[in-house]
């Protein structure tokens, strides 16, 4: 199985406090919070698929938004300002 990791940016806008709290808890398992409603993780394909399955169940498509961006090349990403992540952060699930 391919264990290549990719940078994954997860962004949400959830109106219900309870669903939002569940989303935060879920995303904390897969990445690091980089802004109030944005998380970044270094995920394998298997981890990505697990995260997507869990997160899709938490949104109401009529009122909420959940966007996911996969960045395949680390060299193409830049971070300025406060940055608590480490280049090789890894979340094992």
C-alpha cells in the first residue's frame, strides 16, 4: 500500500454549534488547526479516505460548507506569520 503523504487543507463553515464541535473533534484527529475553521494535515490516501467518510456525515448540505484541498507537492506551499506546525508532522490513526 502506498504510504505517501500529502498536505490536505480542510475548511468548514457549520452553523450548528453541536455539529461544529463534532467537526472540530474529528479534524483534530487528522490535522492541526491553522485558523479558526481551517485545519491542515499530512495524510496518506487511507487516512484521507477515512477523514472524508467521517466528515461528510457531520455536515448538513443545506446549511453547511466543507471544502478539502489536496496539495501534492510540499515545495509548492508557503506559510507566513504564526506557524506552529512542524514540516514532518504526522497524525497516526
